[in-house]
C-alpha cells in the first residue's frame, strides 16, 4: 500500500517535530538540520541509494545499517533520529523530514523562504528589491529561492507560504482568457 502525499507530510512532520524538540533542548538544532540536509542530499543525488531506501523488499534493519554507515561522523542525535525513522520503516521520508527540520529552524530564526519564478534570471538589484519588499511586508528575513521558467513570458510569480502573487504575463493572459470565456457563455 503506497502512502499519499498528505500522509507522508503528516508523518514526516511528526518525526521532525520530535527530533527538533530534542535538538533544541541540547542546543543542537542547527547541527541536526545541517546533518539531515547533507543526508537528504546524498540520498537525492544517488539514485541507487534512493531506490534501495524506498524498496519494500529490503528490510528496515538493512536500511538502518546503510544509513548508519552514511552517518559515521554524525552527531548522536542525528544518528538516533535516522535510526528511529529507519527502524519504523520510514526511511523513504528522510528527505521530507530534513525539509521539515529546515523549515522549523528557519521559523525559529524569524526567516521565511519565498520562491520567485521569472522568465530569465533576475538581476541582483531586482532580487534585493523583492527581498526587501517581502521582508517589509512579513517582518521577517526573507530567503529567495530563484527559479527560471520561460513559460511565464515576463514578470514574476512569488510564492511565500500559502500566499501566491502572480504578476507574470502568462498569468495575466490566462486571467484575460478566463474572463473572455466567462462573458461569452
């Protein structure tokens, strides 16, 4: 039985919340987040490893052993977190858990991440202007995640949490088309 995205998010959030609470008690939140990010990156970058961790025919103990070897020099809390996740049969959620931990640390530090999509790379001045405007609006430090998508044609699309601002030419054309179709029926 496969897990849907919502279930995976809820389960990974539970593990991340527990691990983050323990890391805060020992002042190791940044260390845990960093080490989990490195592990998640290693899994993401190695297709064989990712396939093995999501393979249901490989038992949990074998998966935990592989991960323990990857975490040879990791902090005890990181190693324990990964071991608990692996023994519970959730090794395939390590990337999602690492992302949840990253978001928790960012929130704790008063940071938010905004995804800015444009047709071409934005100039450093434009990036700075957008980051400053978002920081002023949110009252938090804003980290920009820049993406290029020629399909937007021009302008920018900004996603910040549940807020989505579409100031792209493609978005304006889609809105116009919807309005024209709505008035003809």
